[in-house]
């Protein structure tokens, strides 16, 4: 059965970070509602509750260093109602009334982004360093080989003298289990884990088992049980609908069946609720999208005695998804015959006041009221003349009047400040320097490789509306259609030439402008790069603010940008080998790998030898890299991958004036193996291109003839699935040309290692591809270049 939850907005603070909001437990059994604690990037920590649908502020601290984490703790066996906040390298503790009882400077070399409290044990960590404190006394540390994305302490309900285990979700696709500060186990997962949560299995008979639910960067969710150090993977929910990556997770019994449900918050603003039924994997019960990144989720009874999910978003909204029927959905208020008022406010909210006895499904929000927000509101709506009482409840009518007067006061204040600003700029210049400066603009951006379609997903999010975003690339890339993008796209061609008549340096292979709709705060773009080319993409983000300002973000495109890390590869595949030796250190070769491959740890390995394994998301070929001081060895079943690495490494070594000795072993079987991997993709794209080519003629024939029964079944099938064929072709622009380019590079690279130039034979290869047959293609590759 699907859940029916209504959205209620409580409060808006400044920009919030990951896991900076929690719901406090009940202070006593008599009170029915709970308090919410939230910290923002301005360093303000505030606690509030709801009383008679009004915001009741409990306490609010002064601004300071940005708050990176908010957790709850307390003595073991008691309600966990003590508030612990991580800001820079400090940990502060507050009571539920706002009294500070702890101000602890950890003296860590990194800002604290991960924090856990269990009794008197405090576990604080940054990107790589993880420290254990007991009663604020340092007990030890652990240095992670790769970046730490999240951490928890299990079991959460441990008793005195019970052992605890720290779990780290790391960027190298591993869950690391620590006993104190000693590494005990490493658990491999399929993608980069971004969030972890402990799951209490009511059917488990062994209390020592560790149940973990983890959310990954690609949007998948998994469950693993660790028993005596041996992991057992129970289930994994795939991200079949291409939602955003998992940003936060929690457990709360929203359904009221006595079993906690899984609450998942995602980067694209989606919140999902999964129930643990008697099935192999959880069942999806509810989905809602806030249209901005979800930074934290929790559960409790905040607005009333009814259970609800409380979520915080990137721009600072604290909202509830409540089981209480706050309002009834109305398909169209203006379609009713009842008189009503439709108005728009300065901040962009659209409100309807109708004589029908229904709640509004759009409204304004102030700092003193909890009301309902409409996610798809427009800015300008025509207002009617008459004002008719909407509610029989006098208190509700007073709230409506207060909201109206408050909006008018805000509009007057904004107008006054604008007049002051204009007057200041119009005055003649004096000795004092008058300068207009824009405020600090927080940008939440991600540039992530999606393995499902071998493309990069670029998301840009700002706390205010975006006017436009300009993308500029100095390497050839393809801009793919993104379903969630409503912006108007404009392409600018680069026809500039220098004085000598030649092309200007390739700084603008592509220049694209995204003009966003009103009130758009998030933009998503899909990009596919071409391996072998390296450079960068620059995003110029212009918010809808005055004075005009721009934020620049740069994203690297690496030579093997479509490869992703893998734990294991197929050792039985035929591979070619490239070995480079010279007078270079392990740190130097590590820096070369960092600039040529994605997901390489920033930290130089401490061991004498390191090994990295990769899989191509586009083709499925493999790469294994083993390196140490003075030597690096590559094994791959794709000779083009070997060629790209050889060229890039040679340039880097030449730039640093390091002499390289190059050795290679060529495998003819690896060429045939790569052709077999390309075959299904090439055959599919050729068939799709053929259908698209026939579709225009068939549609014209169907229009002229009317009856198409005389057509062959395959042509009827093309007409029947015309929309699907067009959509598939639009999703993969230049896909066939990309495959042709890969085959051409494969043929040239095969002979390049032998010192033979075969570019004159490329037209023959293209002729074979026009009449594609796999045996003919294999025969052409096996022929001698001189034949």
C-alpha cells in the first residue's frame, strides 16, 4: 500500500551541509511533539518546535564557522538528546535547551566532516584522518588510504563496557570496519558509498552481527550483514529510473507497523521511503521530489502528534512529510465556480484564497508560520478584486491577515533598500572608494561519471535562482539530452581565425549557454567525452542577482575519462602489456596516474608497490596498472587504451625531463576480443540508423496511402514504434560516429606499435563498416598493412 504524505514547510535557514539536521527525542512522555535542531553554513545552530502551527524557537546561536555535521549523543542507556556540532576542527556540545557544555578543539589537521558520539567516546574525522577520543582524551587515529565520505558507530544502542565498531564509507569503493583505531575488515561494494546507516533486523538472533545499509554515488542501495568479519550481501536495489546519487539515509517507523522504514535522500531532491516487508528486498512505498539536494532526513512527530519525515535541503528549507492530512489536493482551484483571490508574493509564491472550504495547496512562508509550499509555483498571477473570508476559524483568518501584512512590510523594506543603494551610486565620487561587491555565493556542484550510459552528469545548484550557465570546453565533447533540464540551450560556433588565416588555439571546441526558467535553482547537464583527449570543462554560473556576478567552476577531462575503478578484473582475457621504466619516484608516477585516470586516490601510497584496476563504462574493456619506484606496468585487452597511456606518460616524462624506457608486448587475440565487444553496440546502432533513415519515407507513405497493410511486417513495426525509435536516436547523438572513431583508432594503434602508418587504409575500413559484417571486419584487421 502506498503512503499518503503531505509536504509542510517549517523554516528556511542558510545553506546546509550533509547531515546537519536532527530530530530530538521526546523530553518526556507527556509531550506529543518533538523539536528539530539544524545547523547551517553561516555557523548558526537553532532549535525549534511547532505549537499551534506556529514556529516556536527554543534557542539560536550566533553565526560563526560553518557547521559541517550535527549528531545526537548522551550517556549510554539514556535518551540521546545531547547535541554535538562539528565546525572546522572544533566539537561543541549543547543541551536541548541551548546551554553549551562542551567546547573541544581537536587540533586535527583537517576540518571535521564526519562525527559520531557513543557515550563518552567521540569519533571525529576529516577527509582522510579519523580520530578516537574518550572523555576528550586522544586514544589514537586511523589514516584512510582514500577519502572518507561517511562514518557511523555501531551498535548505536550499545551498553556500558560493550565494544563498538566504527564503519567508514570510503571513496575507493570500500567499507572499512575499525576496532578502535585498528583496521579489522574491508568490504568491497559495487560503487562509491556515500552514506551508511545501521539497520536493526528484528529477525536476527545474533546480536553481534553488524547490519549495514549503504547508499552509493550511482544511486543504488545495498544491504550487507557482517558476521565474524565475513560479509553477506542480502540485497541491492538498482537505480533503474536514473535518480540522483544517495546523499543521506536514516531509519524511522513512518508506517506505524513496529518495523523501522528506510528513508533515502538523494542529490536530485528525491526522497524515498522503503518498507521492510517479508520480501527479499525493501518495497518502495513513497516518493517525493523537492527539486533541490536533500542534505539530511530524520523522523519524528514535529508538527503534531502524527508521525512525519523531516528533511533539510541544500538551500536551507526544513520541511516535513507528514501522515496528517494537511490539505486536500485540488486539480484546479480556478476551475471551480466559487469566487477566489489569486495573488503572487515578492518571493515568488502563488496563493489562492477561495470560498470553498479546502486548504490551499500553495502558500507563502514566513519565519513564524508553518504552511504548505507548492513546488511548481509561477511568479506572476493575476489578482482578483474582492476579498472574501476563507475560513470559519478566526485564528486561521488572523494568520492569513498577518501573512499578508508581513509580505507588504517586506516589500516596503526591499524597496527602501533599493532606493538607498541607487542613491548611493548616483552620488558624485569622493575620496572614499565606493565599490559594489556581491555577497558570498555557495555553489553545490557535482561532476560524476554514470556507468549506465557512460556519460558525465554535471549538476549545478545555487541557493538563489540561476539566470544562465555557460559551458566552455577545450576538448571535443557531446552534450546529451537531460530529461530534467527545462533551460533553453544555445550553441555558439567558433569561427574565429588568427591573423595568419589559421585556426585559433582550440580553447572553444564547444560553447553552450543554458538560459534557465524563472525560479530555477538547479541545473543538470549530461556530457560524454572522447577518450584520448584531455583538458577541462568550465562552467560560468550567473545567478539572478544584482549586482551581476559570476562563479567559475572547472572540471577536468582526463585521457581515460570513461573508465571507473573495479575491485576485480577477468584475468583470463587476452591482454597487451606496456612497461615504462626510468628514474622517477612513486610519487611522480602516482601524479601522472592522477591526471590520466579517474578515481585515483589523492594520497600517495605508503606501500612499495600499488595496483589499480579499471573497467571501461563505454566498451567494457579492462585495465590493470601496477606501479612502484622506477617502474609502471599496464595490462589491457584494448590496445587503444595502452596507446593513450603511452602517449600521455611520454609527454609528462618529457615535460619533467625524465628519460623513459618503453617496452610492450602486443597480443593479436586482444584485438579480436575488442572487436567482439564492439560488435553488439555497432550492430545495434547501425540498425537504429537504418530505421531512422527509413522512418521518414514510411511516414510519408502512410500519410499518402492511408492504408499500410501492404507493407512488410518489419516496416509496420518501424511505424508502430516510431516515437521510441526517435527518442532512442535523440538520446545517443553521434553514437555511431563515435563507434566508427573507436574502430579507426584501434586499427591505427595496432600498427603504430609496429611503426607502420596505415592512415591511407582508413577509407577501406569505412567501406567495410558501411556494409558491416563481423567476419569481414576481423579479416581486414588481420590483413597485413601492405597487402
